[in-house]
C-alpha cells in the first residue's frame, strides 16, 4: 500500500507543471489609490473584479486587464496589467516535468505573472480648485454685537441670517 501511495504522489507531481505547483493560475493583486476609497473595476470583467481601495483583486494570470479607478469628484484613472512569462518556471517545467508540465502550465496560465504586481493610482480632482476642507471659526466680537468669521485658508463668503 505504501508503494502505491508513493507512485500516486509521484504521478501527480509529474502530471502538473511547476507553475501550477508553486503559485497556481490566479494572482492576488493589491490595489491602492490616492485618495483611498476609489472603486476599481476590471476590463474584461473578472470574477471578484470590483473592489474598493485599498483592496485586493484575485485575477487569472493568463489574461490582460485594464483597471479603472473611479471616485466622485475625481477624474477616472486607468492602469493596464499584462501577463509576463516567468522564465524560471518554464525552464523548471522543461527540466523537471518535460512536455507535460509545459502543456499544463501553458494551458492554465500558471507560468505567467501579472505586471505590475502592486497597483497604486492617483486620481485628480475635477470639481473646484480649492482645498478639500476649509476650517472656519465663528464667534462673537468682544462687544457681543458682531459675528466674526476667520479662516486660515482661502477667502470664504459666509451669510448669517437671524431667525
């Protein structure tokens, strides 16, 4: 029985490729954006291909993808991912598994790696030219008759209505 198990394990290793054994046909790709909280969609659409940054996409290694980052008030940003053959994996397939490993890894895409491995996109504001936040301090004058408005940022217009 022990010999049968050893033969089964040896056959299973011989019938798979090095890429399949080492990292499989899918790749986790971390995605980030500035500002954080952008929605990321993949083209072509992939299973689990929409995430919010920071996040991770789980993509098939053998396909090219276009990642589109969107966030309200910002222009969309795109990043292209493409498969890159790992020459070490191909050489190991040829030397260790022969033609079988080459066929298996070629068919499953396991000898590819998506490039870039980590993605960060910077989105540019589309609405307004001022800062995202203006801090305004409101208080009464010393004589209690006027409302004073001060800011360290750009000039702001404040309208005060008495009810």
